[in-house]
């Protein structure tokens, strides 16, 4: 008797084993507070500053940073979202076909100091795709990258101006950022692919 399709494991889904917890909820919060202060300091305040979160987990991180910067400077900082699914050059490695969602940023980025926010910097391909998408919407004065985790293994010459934590990983390891807005939990894990 054949096994129902829903019970069969996906041939592409790797089995993962948790190796370590890198950050707790309080460590994520402390790191974001530090990053917010660094962003304000390196940009000499918030004049002309905007934050753009790279969908998915970059968006809540950008929103949190925006709220922290607003408290620090007593001035609201625009926060937008960038959906780069159309621009990825590695879509052949994605299991599910991407859904195209054209969502322009709700404010002008032309002449602004843009801080792109993402959860993990790895090969640099997501950042490159985000830059392509960003420049279709305007010409910022400057673009800086802010990431919660930089795990190395760059394929492209991309460096973050603001880094929460640098973590050396192997190619078999994966960094999983879990945020309450998306995952109903708050932590950063290192997991490893299991053979089999």
C-alpha cells in the first residue's frame, strides 16, 4: 500500500540537527540596541536616514531598529520593506516557486542614506539582489548594510557596515534566526545538515 504524499519526506529537505544557541531573546535585544546607536553615530544623526528591511526576517529587524532609533533621537525614521524574490540569481536552488509581489517602498529613497537590514550575511547574493531591487526604486545618496549575523563564506565582495555578531561556520552549518513576529520564538541557532 503506497504511503500518502503528505507523509513522505521531501527529497530536497535536509535533516537538521541543532548544534548550539548563539543568541537568546535578551541578547538579540541588546545587540539591536547597540546597532541602533552605531547607525545613529556613523550617520551623524538621522537626517535623511531610512531603513529598508529585506523580506522576510530583515523586515521585523528594521522595524525594531527604527523604533529604537526613534527613541534615541526622538525623531521618527522611515522604515520600508524590500521583496527581492524577482531579483535572486539562485532561484534554481529554491524548493518552491517564488511568488512575485511588486511592492514599491512607500517613500522616496532618492538622495537618502539607506540602511539595508537583513538577518544573516552569507554569500552576499541576497545583498546584491537587494541592491538591484533598491536601485530600481530610486538613487540613494549612500547604502549601508546592517546584519544581525555575519557568517562569512562570501562569494561576492559584500561587507556589512553594521554587524551584530560574526560567527565562523562550516558549509554544512546553517544559521537560523527565529523572531517572534514570524516564528513565535526569539533566538539564533546554529544547526547542521545530517547525512542521510
